C-alpha cells in the first residue's frame, strides 16, 4: 500500500486529501491552521487522516503541498533583508521603478510610495558594463565589487540579489559577481537575475529577483522544517510544492526559485477545480473562489488553466509564470457604505476582515458587509454554523444594514439586495477579464464556485455571464488539497530571443529548444520520472515587431520537427484577430522560447456518490424565507451531506454544509450528479 | 454641426432607474473604459503608447457628455465642428486641434470617435486619442520648437470618416500613415486605437442588451445629474465668493521670448465657479501655445477637488455647466489659428500648478506645492548600425510635489497611467547607451513633506544623429508652499568626446551629436510642503542614508550632521531655533525669487541670457487688426445710419 497526500493551508483550516495509489475514494481531514508555523497543521492533518482511517504513516509515499508562506512573507513585509548589487548609475532601479502613479488625474495627491523591497541603503553599484548586444563595453571592476560586497557584509544582509544591465544577453559579469559574493559571504542566499528571469527590462528583472531573494530564506526554512517533521513520521518521502503556474516541483527546486510560489495557494484551487470538473465531464470552466477579503477567478479551457507571465501580490508585480488567476479585492467581509457627497451605494474596498468581521458574527463588527447582506436576504441562514461553532445573528446584520438603507431611503432588504448586486457586478468584471477580454465566450463555459462565499453568489453570476451549469463541488474547502494531490510534476525552462521570425533559422530554434528541453527535463529526471512518461511542449511568445505584449503559442515537438514554427506563426495571426479584432501585415518577432515538461498525474480516481430515490425530503432541514428581486419567497434549507446522486432541488433553496452555503435562486434548480457535484441551471 | 442620421428617430423614453442599477451601470461603464486601455497598450507598437501609455479613452452619452474617462469629452467639440452627417457604422478621425475646440491639443494626438447605435438609434460614443510618434513636419517626432505655425508641425487631418457605414476607408489610412517617418508605428497604433474604440462600443451595446436601452440612456442622465449635485455641494462648501488670483509662467518660447504669464482669477457666484484668464500673456509666435479646451480644464478642476475630498467618485461631465472658463482670444491659452501648438505640453502641465495655486489660496486644504508640471521630451534620430533610420522619443519624469499626505515621490509621473521607458528596451531598439538613470539628491524642495527629486538621465550616443529637446522650468522655480522651499530647476548638458561641456537650452531642435557624446538630461524637483525645520529627524536620516539628500543638503532642514554621518540632535535643535527666528513669518508660497531677481542672475546661474518680454505674434496681430476694422466699420455704419 502506498498513499499520496495533498495538503492545502488556508487562513482558517488546513485540509488534507489522501489518495490510495491502488484506487478507491479519497480520504480527507480538516484541522485548524497554525499561522505561527503552518507546518504544524500540515503534520496534524496528516496524522489525523491516518488515525481516522487506520493507516500507517510510513505508507505515505508522497506529499504534495500548496503553500502561502511565500505570499505571506510579501504581504506582511516579513522577508529577508536583501542586499542588491546593480550596475553603476542604476542604484535607484527599485526606487524609481517604472515611475507609475496609480489613480486618475491628480491621483498623486493621495499617492504614498512605500519603501523598496531592497532598500537604497542596501543597494550598491559596481563598475563594468555589458552592451545591449552582449559585448563587454567596460570590464567588471572586481576591486570595486569586493569593496561594495564588504559594505553589504558589514550590514545585517540575509540575502543578496545581483542584477546588472543587459545581463539577459550576457551574464558573465553577474556570474563573476556571484562568485565573489559566495566567497566573501558564504552564508547568504543569492539570487542572480539572469537565472531568475533571463528577460529584457531591468526593473522587472530586478524586482523579480529581489522578490525571490526576499522570500527565499523564509521558504527554505519552512520547507526544510516541514520535510524533517514529515519524515520523522513517514520515513523518506517525496515532498513536492505546487508552483504558481499550476505544476508541481520538487521541494528543493521550489526552494531555489520561491518567486515561482507566490500563487501556489490559488493554483491549488484551480487544479482542484479542474480535477473535480473533469469528474463531472466538464473541460471548459471558469473558477470563482470567493473568500472573506478577496475573490479569485480563472479560466480553464480544454482542461488547462491559462497561464500568464506575471504574478501580482498586492502592489508587488513580478515576472513569474502563474495560473492566470485574477483577484478582486472584494469578498464576504467587504464593507458597504454611502458617501455623503454622491449618495451612491459603494461596496469595498475596505473590509471588516476576520476582526471585527461582519456584524452578524457578533464579534464587534458594526459596519454592514456583504456577508450581512446575505444574512438579511436569507441566503446565509442565521442558524447555520460556519466552521462548526460560529453563531450568525440576523438582528445584528439588520442593524448594520440600516447604516446604508436609511440614507438611501430603502427597506433593509432592498439595501441588502443592492449590496449583493454591486458586489456581483465587481465579480462579473473580473470574470469578464478572464473570458471575454481574452476572446472566450463565457457561454461556452461552466462556472465552478468554491471558497466560503462563492456558492452564495454563483447562481446570480451564472445568470450574468450566461455560463451554465454552475457547479458547486462537495466540500469546497478540500478542493485545493485535492488539486495538490492530483496535479502533475511540471517544470519549464525559458529564454529571451528577440529576433524577427524571418531572420531566424529552424536550426537555430532547434538548438535552442534542445537546450531548453534538457534543462526543463532535469528536475523530472531527478524525481525519477522516465523520459517516456514526460510530455514535452514547446512554446514561442510572438508579437508583431515592436509590440510590447506577446501572445504565447504552443506547439508539439513533432509539429516543430515537421514544420518549424510556421504553423505557430499562423496561429498567432488568428489569436491576435480573435483577441483584438485586427491583424497586421507586419513582420513578426519572437520574444521568448519556452519548453514545458509535464510528468504523469495521479492515477485516475473515480469519485462516486450513492444514488438517491428522488425524494429529497430526507435532506430537508427547515423552511425559510429567501429574498430575491424585491420579494420574499418561501424556500427550504437542505443538508448537503444527505443529498444523493440524482436528486433535484427547486429554487429558491439553500444547501448548507460544514464550510459553505449554496443559494439556488427562484427560477433555477440544482441536480446532484453521480460524483456529488451540485449542478445549478436556470429553468428556462 | 454634424447631422445625425438615425434609422429610428424615436427619442429614447426616460424610465425610472433604481439606485442600485444606477451604481451597477456606473461600474459597468468604468470597466469598459479600463478594457479600452488594456487593448490599446497590448496592441500598440510605438514606444510612446506601448511603454509610456500616452493614449486616453472616453465613453460618452449621445450628446457627447463624458461618462467615464480622464480628460473630458472630445466628442461634443467634434460634433459642433464637423460638417458632414454621422450614421451607423461610421468612425471619425482627426488630429486638428482647431477642429475640435482643443480637445486634442497638438497634431501628434490622433482622435478616433465612434458613434454607438442600438436598433438604429444613437446610444452614445466611444472615443480615444493616442500620441503618434511622427506625423511629418520639419523635425523628427514632429515637434519642432522653432515652428511658427501649425502647418510646420505635420499632416493636418480634418475630421474625416475613416470608417464609413462599416467600410474601412483604406485610402485615408494610407494617406495619413504615408505622412510619417514612422509609418509602421502609426498604422499599428491607429488600428490599436480603433480596436479599443470598437471594444468600448461593443460593451455599450451589451449594456443596452442587459439593462434595456431606455434604462441605460436614463441611467446616463442620472449619473451626470448625480455628479453635478456632488460637485455643486463641493464647490459651494469649499470655494470663496471673493476673488483669488494666481500666476505662474512658461519660461520661454524657444524664439527668445518669455516668460509667458498664465494668470487666472477665480471666484464663485452662487453655485457657479468662474475662472477668468484675462491676465494671461498674448499668444506666442512660436510653439508653446496651448489651445485650452474648457471641458478639459473643468475636468482637471473636478479631479483635483475629488482627489482631496472623495477619490472614489467616477467623474463625468455632469457638472460642467457649474464652471465658467473665460479665456481671451489671442492669448497663450486661446491662440488664433493657425498658431503653432506642438510645444503645448508646458502650458498644459503648468495649468495644474495654476489650479493648485488657485484652490490652495482659496482653501488651504487644497494647497500642494508646484509639481512636475510638464512632460520633458527627448528625441534622437539618425541612422543606426544597420543603416536603418530610427527615431527614439521618450517623455521624462521628475519630482512630484510635497502634499498634505506626505512626501512627493522622486522621479515619478504626474500624469495618470504613464510609465518610464525601460533602459534595456531603449538600448535594445536604439543606438544609445544609458549610462545613468537616477533621481538627483537635494533637487526636491525641502519641507515638512519634501518635494520629489528630479531625474538625471545620461544618454551616450553610439552613432551620429540629431537630438531635439522640449523642457521648461529652467528659468522660474517650482515653488514651495506653507514654508516649503522651491525645487531645483532643470538643466541639459552635452559633454563632447573631447571633454568640452555645452549647456543646451531647454527647448531646441536638431543638435548634431557624434558617437561618444554624452547628454546629461536633468529634470526639475517638486516644491516642498510645510516647514522643513519641522521635518522629523528620522525622515531626514532615512533620506541621508538612502542618498536622496546629501550632508550639504540637510542644512536647509536645519540639521547638523556628525562626522559619522548621523544627525547631531542637540546641535540641530539649536540651529533650527536660530533659523526659525531669523526667518520670520512664513508666506503661503515661496517662488524662490522675484522675476527681476531671476532675470538678473539668469546668465550667471543658467548660462543663458534671460528671455525678452513677450510681444504680440504676427498671427494674433493680424487678427486683432481685422477685429478692430470690423468693429470700426460696424460703429461707422451705426454712426452713418
């Protein structure tokens, strides 16, 4: 017997999802998270699932893990003190950034700029210069390097980043500086920009490398502790970390380039959603993960999530591939208010957070939140329990909502419905961003809702988008852990090659792809994945010569062998027209080449749920009133745990489970499919 | 006036729109605007649009009132001045500022306007303008500082239908694009703008599908009305009835005249706010004229006010009748055609300093220091190593002013959306090496909240070519407020391979450069806000340690530094007490010096003779004579009658 385990660490709970290599239904467990050291909850969860199912921990073969350790280090500013070494004349590279001021005209009046991730006092310049063509214009001033590194050494620097101009074409100066740093500061971790991100644009390369350096010590420490703690119980195992791009990487590689882990958490949700959707037979879905303070959305087409070449964490934007998850800063805790000046109803951006939280949670919150609006409308039943023991007080929610209903001269229910419609409109904007704006018609996609608040809003969003059915998986909390456990090993290697297509020979490309393939396969090789189980894909980023943004086109090694990149170039024209309504009779330019290698995923596990007799009264908990489109409707509350395959629930209805509540609106209905997903559709 | 042809001429019914639907529609319109931006920046090719993001979208109602955008609506000026008919499937193009009341302010900006129809009836407009890198004219980048009329600045495209009843007019695109040194860029950028406008139009139609066209049209009216009411309250609550005056300057016009005064009086009558620019100097014979579109000016005022009081507001054109802007014809801000306009960026930027000065005088909540109120242009052209002609054009940034909420950032953009150009991008595409890119210590005006530092960029040229520059504030100072001191002025120095140094004027065309020459391009710092003698020591220590102020520079904060580079607190306390006493009363504004003093020291401090006082330009003089003759004839006729 051998088991693989997926673990997802959330803000409140840590979920564990365990698969028997021999097949069978997955085993799950839920334990409270331990934010002070997240690895404790990971180990607790694994112990719990083993105990509950009488499994010997040493039979665990592999642990796959999505982690927010890197993300939190950035969000809280709790990373390493980073020393930055740059080319003479560019000391203020992070300080000046791209000179961008957010907001509208005169927005600068309210703009307060934070300190850079590597501070100016810790940034040093070294002489020597590489030209844009890669030639050495001035040799590296090694004495100067030693002098400057000595300064860094005298400060309390924990991590060093080297980012020299034009190192993306020629890294010899960076490599030499690295040698000197390694010799003079043997104990610090080092990030070299030409390896972290071998791409043009010095600020983007610097911030990406600095972010890497900033989180590296924290992530390494965490991964080392986790592996040690696990192996004390399980014996030797393979620990893999889910990267932002949705692929798994061995813990050691992941620790070397932790900037690739900044979206590890959301990537787990996307992977899990993909896995569950496939079980229900859907390959095209849009995910909708709404939590307390923010909401993530992502588009999956043909079973593959869109990946973009950028990761955004709060105000830090780095160039690292991540599943194209768009985040809206609105969730259940977003506060609604009515400004005096306009008497408009606004929702967010401020949030009640976990403390004091929504008014209905009776933890001292007094401002009306989205959650309070859901309580008033009967969407979130006031006798439901969140996380088992949290009380929901409708009277407090109503009281809070008078803060907006009075200035708007509306009833409390009308105001609450207004809050929901406005927050839904924000969500709709984000959902359009990943669909319509990328040239995808949302009507060809199903909408999968998870997260604490996702299933409350999903039916309404399905209507706005025309995306049907709305899928609500069982135990949406465990979804991320399921994603961790069921995704593939993956690695990629990329390089910049800015060159016109017409001036590039097939031989040149072939050589480059070979070299990238060797690099990308290395980590899977070392994980013991045989080459015939490694799926290799080539990608080329193309644009019309001079454009700033490129479009990624994927091709198989076989296609490339047969046609070179000719077909990819034709596909680029098509994609450009699909996305932007025009194509140009202009030279095309290659920007980057990339090779992606995928290992085999977990063996297919078939989820299943017992068939019901069609009589759903077995699951009914209580009658209730649900407010929708200006009216109260009588409806029923159901217990998700008692629903069986084939059941059909007519809206209006509420389905509750441990960590989530689903609303089925009047005019819609839900069916329970053979794997236990709720599929909501409009009656018409 | 354009003739509107609708297949269905029934007016839209006004229907009730509930408050929440109204807010939902406001969000949807705002989202459409954001999407127009996203498409432009992804598909445009020129540096100025793709990297620096000089392009601005707007969505309007059927009368051309802006619902979402940045610079006010260009559409109504366009409708007023266009002679032809407008019908479904048309898209209009122009770059002529005189044909749209200055909604675009120089020929480089190409404006595309798309009427949006729904079942045969006009629903609204989408429009966008973007900066084309070159549109012919006498210098590369089409902004000759020595031009004396509009026709020297490039092709003038009167309002034309570039798409007619759904058919793209290829001939017009070919003609427009042929008149450029960068035809490929212009073509791609034009299609990018067109694509963005079409996307905005598609979103408006979808909104009509979703909410019902009557609801959408009624909501547009309500959104305008709601904004008007908010601004009305703001104006009445914050603006005085007594007149306030503020004056600032454009340093010179590249023809040796200057400084040009921009002077404005502001007062409130009831809920109307009046701006009278009668004190402004006459138009220039050169390129620094700025045809100030009154809607744009009103939008600037509105944005400034809401950013102080409620930044969440999505501004629209609803309140424009509450502001009355009076600008005398023949002045720098309302030049007689065909006055040259390409250097309007200086007056356009300076308008923000005027607004700060007026509002800050009226109500000290609004008071911020003089900003980086310009867009310094650096242009370099020639033949590269592959013997292909190239044009590098970039806009520099400087110091953001000190403000009530904190320091002005160093070397950032005062304009929304814009970004600097990555130096590796510049080096990869143009025969130039950037040897230094940093903010200059001590150039931001000291203050409780200091002004941002200006930027120093050192360009080493790798081939021979020609350099042109547009900048300002080399003569007058970026002023400080509430005790804050002025920022340091701009300079440009050319260092030849033999080591000789040459100071360049801030506005100049076609300076020949050789491989190895180095241009040191320094922009100016923002003014300081509040008393620098009250700036906390730890903030000064941070700036010192970061190299953003120097040990020399801290003296102006009343700070004494010990041998180890740290602050000597007791010596500083004593120095501050002494300086406070000697300084006396704090004035609201510190302009650095009087104009006479600046003139007197000009040669010594800047290396240039002071500019001569402005004189009437020939175009304006001819117009004035004609006006005079006309009125004499009229009064003669009256006398005779």
